[in-house]
C-alpha cells in the first residue's frame, strides 16, 4: 500500500527565511510524487512533480524538492520565503493500481511572518 | 480553456435532501475523481472513473453515487444528505500523472 505522511500540520517562518516542508512516503514500487499548493478558497495547483530521472526537481515560484529513495522522503524547500507563499501545501503520491489515483497527505499550512 | 469546472460553488442542504454536483473537463482526460476535503485530513478520494461509462469506489464512498455518461462529465450524487457530508468537494481530471482540479464546491448540510 502507498501512503503519504506530512510532518507538521502548521509551519511558521519569517519572510526571507528558508522554507522546509517535510513529506515521507511509503510505497512498494517506485513512486510518482507531487507537491500541490492550495491558496484560500481555491482548488489545488501543481507545484512540482517527480516521476523518473533527476532526483532534484524544480517547480514554480522558486520551490524545489528532492526525492531521496533511501530516506523515502520528498521534502519541499524554498530558500527565501515570501508573504505570497502563505498557503496550504499537500504532498501526494500516485497509486498506480488502476485509475492512477492520487493519494494526499494531510497537508501543511505555511504561515509567513513579516 | 476552462480546465475543470464545478457546479455549484456553494450549497446549503437540509438533512435528508438530495443533490447532484457536476464536474466538467475540456481536456479530454480519461481519468476523473471526486475528493472531499476536511480540516486536518487532506483530500480523501470518494469515487473515481477510468473512462466513459466506468466508475469505482475510493476511500470514502458511503453515502455517495457517481455517474460518467459522457467522457467530459463526472457527476457526484448525494441521495440523502447527512451533516457528516458537510465538506468542500473537489473534482479532478488526469491523464495518469498530474491531476487538474476544479475550484471546489462548499456544501453545508444542516
């Protein structure tokens, strides 16, 4: 079975500080991994994805994530937080057992302090 | 290009009433999904479809039914609404990798 665990339901950083949102997955096969962002009262938007190839993946708005198979992790980082980064972030894995179902973590809400 | 469109955006139901949520996508995607989002629980899959005329149960299917009569549309039905179904509902479509989401339907059952 595949699942996703996000460590920390809330993370608070100061503007300009490093953003680190943690995600660990469990999967019996090589996973497809994603980070989505949700701004208030909106749907989810893809930030970045890992399918195959380079393990360091760059996404939109300066975010990146590194797939580490040995640690079963896919942590999301951004060197310098901006006020506009305040949102909820979801790590997700595709369950490739018919239907390519996306399974989500519980989400991490990012607060950015001025 | 509208992407994924959900109708309605907001709805208040009384316990026991029925309703249908409509999802329409214009990207010719085979796969479509209905999720519900509740605080602290992320998004949980209700039902999904791998193509026109097919449907399957997800993690939390009880109390919901779905239909996919046309490839571009995926309907979610509540036959007898319960307060536990108060949630934000998201529809998504996919080619098998990245999912594209609608803007959500906020449903309150009183």
